[in-house]
C-alpha cells in the first residue's frame, strides 16, 4: 500500500444520509462484521479497548427507533416537542439497513482518564468509517441529546460510568448515486502552527 492509496481512502470518506440510501435494502451481516473486526484494531491507552458496539437490524432496528421516539417524548420540554420527529424516526427505521450504537465501556480500574477512553472509541469508529467505502456501505455518525440521555444508557445496558457516544446509521447507496463532492472547510495550513 502506498501513501497515495491511503490518502485516497481517507480523502474519499464522507458522511452520507438516509435520502441517499435505498430504503430497506440490506447490507449483508458478514460485511457489518468486517467493519466491526476493523474497529477492534484501534489504539487504546493501557490497551483498555473501551469500544463496545450494539448492532440493530430488522425488527430490532424498528424497535430501536420506537425507543428513540419514547425517549424524545420523555426528555423534550412540552414547548419544544415536535410530533413530526417521531415520524422521522420511524421513517429512518424503514430506510436504514443497520444501526450500530457506539459505546464506551470505562475500564473497571479507571487506569486512564475518561476522555482517553473516548478518544480510543473515536479512533475505533474512524476505522469503521474508512472501511465502509470498500464495502459500498454509506452512512454517518449521529449524536445528540437522545444518544447522551440516561434513558439511552439504560436501554443499552450501560453502567453509570459508561457512555453512549452516538449511532452509526448505515445503508445501501441508491442505484446511480452521483458522486457528491466532499466539502473541506479550510486547508490544513490554517490549522497548524509549526515551530
Ligand atoms: C462526533 C461526531 C458527531 C456527529 N454528529 C452528527 C449528528 O448528530 N448529525 C449529523 O447529521 N451528522 C453528524 N456528524 C457527521 C458530521 O456532520 C460530518 O462528519 C460533517 O458534516 C463532515 O462531513 P464528512 O463526514 O462528509 O467529512 C457527526 C460527526 C462526528 C465526528
């Protein structure tokens, strides 16, 4: 593998969303396992390997989005509540192929600071995001109040010190999906101080 190939993979990764997916089309479970296998090769301080994943597909995926609606209702103040969101959750359940809840399992001995465990999980997620291209899988990492709620933590059977870090929402690209140019906000030179 040369640097051009590595750069091409990294630079061609992009977030794509449900409107770009074939509603209801299924990614083979074996391909999801290939993503997860690569996820397991991320670095972690003291080798705590804090990434945990919960995979939802089929009926479990639909139930997941029902649960999202329930939690949304529970945590949203009445004046901000928007009933159309519940329908949007349901529609996502019909469109996505798999949803993977991204979880951080805190080292029981707390040998490293909590944020280092989160960094390691983010590295693991990037392994997944980069692997998706080769398997013709599209999707994105979504976060938000529901993901971070105590209700979601309970639903995912996480302990108090653990954390749900969001959801990988995955699907099959629509036939003939045109190349969507990836936007880069600013060049790296503007983000580096070299002394
Ligand atoms: C930690 C994290 C959280 C994100 N949360 C959301 C989200 O809640 N909703 C969303 O639409 N995209 C979310 N994204 C995806 C970003 O919007 C996306 O990465 C960004 O627009 C850059 O586009 P690209 O991934 O194609 O480079 C998240 C990305 C990261 C890394």
